C-alpha cells in the first residue's frame, strides 16, 4: 500500500472501527446501497450560484435543494397536485364589436388629423400675412 503517514493510519483505523459498529457508512464498501447513492456532479458556475442562492433563500440543506430541483425538473411531483392555469376574465366596458387592440390606431389617427389641422392653420396664417404685405 505504500508509505502511510500517522494521520492516514489513524483515519483508516477510525474507518475500521466505524465499519464494525455501523450498518451503513458511505465510505465503506457495500455490496448494495439501499438508502442513498453518492454521485459527484460538475455544475456550471451559473447553476451552482442559483442553487446556492436557493439554499440561502429557503434556509435548507444543499442536498435537499438539489434533490427538490432535480425532482421538479424530471417531471411533476406525484405527491403534490398541480394547479391548472386559469385566466380570470373581467369586463372591459367595451361594446361588442369594439376591438380594444385597435384603440392605439384610433388615437394615432386623431393625432394625425390634429397635426394636419394645425399645419393648415399655420399655412393659412402665413398666407394671410404674406397677402397683407
């Protein structure tokens, strides 16, 4: 096994002690894992930052937040019923046949008419001043 430091020997001895007194230890070799599975993931920085923010916001352990996010991402959670999206209607006060989406077009037409009337008045006034001279 090569040379071992005293610290390594102490660590191995503590693992051996724990393996004799514990049924499941994540580090110890088992034929099966019936409780959980350890996996190493490499997360992109933005994903890691989002998870850390969610941990702070929810005040929950990182492991729990990651598992909850993965469950939601893999499909709907069968234990929680999903609410259907509903559109709540309300009366707009418009008569049938009036398209409220065309109101901006109507406002533009009124502004155009007002602008043209103003320009016509300015042109008439300029024309009358020119005739007076």
